[in-house]
């Protein structure tokens, strides 16, 4: 099973958008990241999977600025960066869709799209009175929904009136609207039905087709194999392997995740 071997970090590759080298994060005696490597390529959906305690949450938090690693390096387009908080990551064009969606249920769709980045009226009304330009936000929200083919008729509907899949659509559209380099999605299909799950997977494909690479964190193996171009397998705080879903099976991936299969050997060409 040579195609299951770990992938070496290839520094200087022009197709790598986001890279991590040797990330370490400790909490007292507990090591969550133990020299973890990572790379995301242009125009791909990269799934990140791992058993509980594998360190995938810590890895994603480091990449999104929610956690500062003790050691190691993060690079954006080949340049070293240091994120102290999620705002720093956003400045580099990295947007995250969290599992709890981070939406305000009582507010309408357009307002949720621009939470924390509201558009103000031009001139003194916006500069001094901080009055929002609601028509502009509504128009731009409609444009983003249309680009991703999200079928929501009114941008003035409160988010609390939407289904789970529609709320996910709002959160995804918000991330896609502001992301310049990549989108991170944390368990986007959790607690969704079959139909809504399919809609979210379609959204992920559309974001990728628009040129934005996507990091997908998921426990749902069928979803991962359906939409991912590559799969990063996390184990014991490290990257155990990067595999192609077209060249391995779900049982093989689970075997690597659980440590039942050794991944020793050279990395496959082009993997």
C-alpha cells in the first residue's frame, strides 16, 4: 500500500497556498501537536480527518489563528506568518465556517453576511453617525447567494426562520464572500439531513470551482470520499499520511487513523 505513505513537505512549491512545518502545541504535560506538517494546494478540497485526540482541532485552530503554536512555522504563499488571533488570519484571506456557524439568529440574512464588517452609509451619516447602508448589504448578499446558487428568496428574513441547511448556506456564503485565499469548514454537515448534506457538499464544490481551496474537517467518511481531492490523516498530533480518495478505500484510511496500518515508505509521486 505505497499510496498510503506519508507525504513529505515540499518547500517552495508554487501550488501550495497554506503550509505548516513542525507545529508543536502543549498544554502542560499534554502534547496536542507533535511536529505536525500540513499543506493545502491551489484549487483543491483537502479533508482533514482523525480520531478523537488526534490533534486535528488544534491544527485547524492554529491555521485559523485561534491558537498560537509553541513551535513550528506557518506559511502563506510561501511566506512565514504568525497568527495571534483569527483577525490576523482573516487579514491573509483565510475565512472559517465554525461548527456552531457563528450566526445571529434574530438578525436577517444580509446583516449576518456582514457581521463585524458592516457597510456604512457614505459621507457624514456613515462616518459620524455610523448608519448602516442596508440596501448595499442586501444587494451584495443577494449577489453572493446567487454566485453559490443558494436558493434563499429574501435577504431580510431572520436567520432563525431558516432550516439547518439554509443557515449553513448563509455561513458558507459569508466565508466565500470575504475569503481571498482559502476557506476552512469545520464539520459543515453535522446534524444535517441527507438532502441538506448534499446541498452543503455542492456548496463546497462551487467554492472550489470559484478558485478558492477548501479545508474540510469532517467525521463523515462518505462525505469526505465524495468531495475531497486529497485526505490529510491526523494521528497522535502528527500528519500520519496524505492519501488520494481515488486510490484507497475507507477501511484503509480508518486503519491509518487508528494505527492498525503502518504508513512507512516513500510518498507517492503527485499525491
